[in-house]
C-alpha cells in the first residue's frame, strides 16, 4: 500500500467550530488518519496533517478544501500569516511505498478537481510546479489574496494551472503541490558565549547565503546554549548527515565543537537509516536489511504480492479474475513508468524527455487507480452475493430482491469497465514507450503492452458475465459495447508495441 501525507493549511484559526467541520470532512474518508491539527489565533490559520492511502488522499483533501470554500470568506479574514486562499496551500509528501512522482500526480489530480468542481483557481508549486517561477510558495503567494484579486485574469503571469482565470470571490485561490518531508534539526555549540559563532555558522550553511541550497538556518541562544536551528527542506538532496557535517566543519574552523543535536517533531526513518549507513560505511545498505521491514511484509497478508496470490489460489470466490486483471494492469503501468524513467536524462532521447516525464506521471495515476480497483472489484462481488441472499417469499420481497440484484450486477459490471478503461490507457502509454523510449528497455515496453491487453480482456470478460446475468439485458448493453471497444483498442496497441519490439530485437 502506498501512503502519502498531505498538509492543508486553512485560513481560519479563531473559530474552532469551523476548524472541526473541515477536519471532520477530511476524516470521513475511510483510511485517512488525522495526525495533528494546529490552530494559531494570531495567524488566523490552521495546519492539518493527515496520512492516507494514495488512492484516497485526493478525495480526502478535496473534501476539506470544499468545506473550507463553503465556510471561509477571505474578504473578512485577517491575520499575521500570508494567505491567498481559504485553503491556502496543500502539499503532498511521499511516505511508505510512495514516490515523489506519486505526489506530483496526486497534486495534479486534486488541482483539476478543485478547479473544475469548485471554481477555484489553482497554482501548482514545489515539485509539482509547471514553471520555475512557481516552485517557491512565497513567490506564488506574493501580494496575498488582495493582490491576487487584482492580477488573476489580468496579468499573463498569473494564469492558474487549473480552474478559471479569475479569483474565487470568497475562497480566493489555492496552491497545491508535492514536496519532500521537512525536517527540523538543531545542532548545539556549547554555552551562550558561542552564540555569535552559531550565527556565523548558520549563515555559512544556509542556502540563502550561498551554503547548502535546501537548508534554512538561524543562530540562536536557547536555554543558555548556542544553537544552529535548521529546517532541512529536501533531505533527498541535502541529507541530514550533510547538514551536520557542514555545521561541524564551520564550527570547528572557528574553534568550537558541536555538543549535541536534536530533531523536532517527526522524521522519516530513511533519514536516520541514511545517516547511520553513512557513518558506519555501509555503501550498499537498503531497507531490505532491516528486520522490522521484513516482519511488516510477512504479516501484511493481502498487502504483499505473496499474500494476494495465496488469496486468489484459495477456495474463496474473491479476489478473482477482476481483481487479478486490475493487478496485471497495475504491473503494466509500473513497467511503462520504468521505461519512461530509463529514457529521461539520456542525451540520445532529449527530444522526447518532456513527453516521457508526462508519461511517467500518467502511469503513476493509472497505477494508483488500478491498485484501488483490485479491492473495489472484490467489494462489487460482495454486493451481488448479498443481493442474491435477500428474502423472496412474498411478491414484494421478490420484486425488491430482483431490483437489488440488477443494481448490484450493474455495479459489478461498471467496476471492471473502469479497469478496462485504465488498461486501455496503459496500453497506449506502452506503445509510446516501445516506439519512442529507450531501446534497451523495449522488451519491457512490450511486456507492458501485452499485460495491459490481457488485463483489458480479462476485465471485459467480467463486464460481460455480469451483463449476461442481468434480468434486463438492456441495462448492460452500453457497458458491454464499451468493453468490446476497449478490447479492440488494446489489441491494436499490443500489436503495435510488439511489432516495435520485434523490429528492435530482430532474430
């Protein structure tokens, strides 16, 4: 399961009843865990931290943004913290099993929904930014709601990435993005007599002064001690150990040795693992060496591939062919993403690099959809099974049962149709990979196309068998017809991709 963190910031910190409604809207989505809700009356702002499976994070964040749009009017809002919208900013951060590409795809999906369904202009920032001048949140938000009201719709540099080219009259605009986990990290340099040294060291290591680009730092006196207080805004590009090494080097050059360091709040485990591996010189370290990781995988049941295969092989009717088709489609999407990744950054393929970057993000989105459909297909079967168990002793009971069965069968046909649609889209990506991607990975593109084709056909079988069981066949005619069309599309795509493979590898 892919987990992501999202941290929406709402322009309300003085009315707890409003904050509670926004929080409840987010928490209502199954699988979402609210880790923290912090409100600041002087800033008039609330920061909510939540964790969710990747396939549910967008829905949860959207519900919070929609509720904030309903309840917050920026025309009557005041506070110390800069803001541009009722939901001012909403970043996604990758956690267990997720990547930055996952979060970029989620940011775009959420942005499209907010812009289309709520009529709020959306700007993408940080890793999700579509242009360099929007990477920095402060640049996007400069001038706040008041200036945005004047410039959006009038200034060419203020055209949003999603939604109308006009400010929402009460909710303003929203900034949505993807970023690494921010780590608050402090290093102490002895007594308060070293405060000036701490200030000099902080200036030397922070990015704004020419130091480490992804470090923000200040020199302070804290409880009678000299402290270099840092925010590590991208621990992938500036690891914790590099920040510490820089502080130690600069401090020792001034005759001072660090006495201790501390972490404020939560930190991803990989940050500490990377630091430990660095200092005990384990160049080939991976989390596969960690006992607890192995234990979690072993007891995860259906979350592991082996657990899923065992469940399919059991005598239970679910997970069945529909879920397996969705999983095959997910694997095809993963292969397409892999080929795109092997193409990006190679001089030989510079002409197709932008296309491959977009393809990789599309593959991430489709993979997440198909991951959710693995479970959704099993849930749809349960609806049908329960409908057939309804009582049928009286005419009214029989009529109600027949209606429930038909409704359940329609749902059970619609779910694999969603799978077929996603697989057809994956097959199209595989064709692009096979014809334009890195030729050293052309066979992987071919496998992706074949898997997507098989998955689409398998999903179509599930559409057709449920339509065939309907008492009113006309209710499923359009579903079956679309499934047939999608199978035809993926068949052509598979043939095109495999022909490209044959041309590339020859005899």
